[in-house]
């Protein structure tokens, strides 16, 4: 399954989840619930995946972690904030570059209507 097909299913699962529980919870609650729903749909889902930073051929353990990695192809970065800041987009794009992956979804669950808070971020897709 290609990145765009995976992201379509992730977005559907995220919207369904948001319809069921709404805004106002911690990011970890949305992360765990979305991971569960995606696994139920048959996806390989990894949570809190360590993302190494390599500088001058030296692996630096600086604590970067992907919220979700779906089918080893799509990063899902989950937020539950009033408003997404530019740093959230930059962080997600950095994760794409560090991982060499092509597509990430930045989802802010702390909104009344979720579809307006789902952002596709691409890296050479």
C-alpha cells in the first residue's frame, strides 16, 4: 500500500476517533486510541519510535520520538493544543528528513472539527 492510500485510511480513523471522544484529552490518549484503531484495520503501527540524530557520522541520542509510524511509511504526529505553531510543522518535517520517509500527518485533536486540523507534510513525495 502506498503512502497516500495509508494516509487516507489514517485520516478516516482519526476522524472516527474524534467523533467518538471529541477534543480535550491528552495527546497520549489520542495516540493510544488511534494506534489501537489502526491495528484493528490491519496496519503495522509502532508507537514512540526513537529517531536518531546523526551528526558528523556520530549517532546522537537526543530524545526525538515519532508518535506513530504506520506500515514503516507514514509518520503521524499527534497534538492536542489550542493552535498549531510553526514549530509543530518544522518538527514534523524534521522527522521526515531524519527518517528519509516521504509523508507525515500532523493532527491536532483539540479542535471542534478535526478535518480542519489535519495537515499533510511531505518530503520529496
